């Protein structure tokens, strides 16, 4: 797949419109069909003999291999996601004058081969969010989108729970994509995507207004404190 090709390429050869940046262990690329305002992918670079294309095909193949090496790979993705979130928050402040939550997680069943971590802003504002499958695959509370911190918890579980979790059985997860449309903010249900999209837009506008007001209050307080400090020093 295209992700597998990127993972094996010299980052310098990947188009700048696709690659945001590369780290020692991972590539950070833009999701071409972003499902929120900010949506990027972190993909591990292919590094034989331990991290081959076959081992990195998906989470199931990764976890069926050496557990410690899988943990190291996920830890590196965690580290790079934290740096990426900082960059996204800088974009948010520059473009929208406030910052909001960012979700970090995997799809239980991938649409493309090669392990990839979604780093996506919590707004669901995108023209590419077109159908129930798109929406439910990123719903943060439905279960198909597995948060990175939950994956990390699996490594600390007792062996029986670990074995159960890493099955990632499509027969269990894929029906979640067909569940009724439900707002992840308030749990209101909708019959179709246009209704849900309109509703999500209303939540977004409220979030934006509250976020901007909060940043303005913060700046006023900081300015007042600075003015008071300067007065004391006179």
C-alpha cells in the first residue's frame, strides 16, 4: 500500500505535500482525506530485521511478534505524538486564536496496510467526513477508535487479558461502524449525516467562541499582572 511504500522510502524522496517531517523511528504525514481540521498520521519506518513490512502490516501482526519490541515501537509513536500535538496546538493558536483537544489513536481494523496512528483534532469539521463509517471510525467513545493510552495499558495487563485484547477481531469491531449516528458531545442521535454534520457545526461554533473568550480573559489577566509588576518596580 501507499503507507508501506512511504515507510520504506528515504524521507527526502517523499513529496513535501505529504510528509510533514521525519524522526528517527517514524514519519509524520498529512492525512489526504482529513476527517477534522487537523488530521495527521504517524507511521513507523520499516527497519528490518525486527520491524519488517510484514510485521508492521497492522496492529495484530505487530502484537503477534515480540511483545517488548512492539512496546518499544508504540512508545516511540507516543513520544512523537506528544511533539506533534505541540505543533498542532501552535497551528491552532495561530489560525484560530485558541486550542482544543487532540485525539490520538488507532483504528481497530485498518483500511490501509501498515500500522498508523491517527493524530486528529477533536472537532470533526471536514468536507471529507461524508458517511456513517467515516464518523463512527473516529467517534472517541464508540470503541472502533482505540486511544493510544488504552493500547499502552494493554502491555501492563495480565497475560490472559493481553491475549484477548490483541485478537482485534474484525467480527467484533466492524459492526461498530454500522451503529446509529450519535453525537460524541451530547449523545443526541441522528437519522442521517447532513443532520449530524449540522449539529456538530453548532457544537464547534460554541467551542470556538468559548475557547477564544477564554484566551482573551487569560491575556487580560496576564496584561494586568504585568502592569502591576511594572508599577511596583517604578
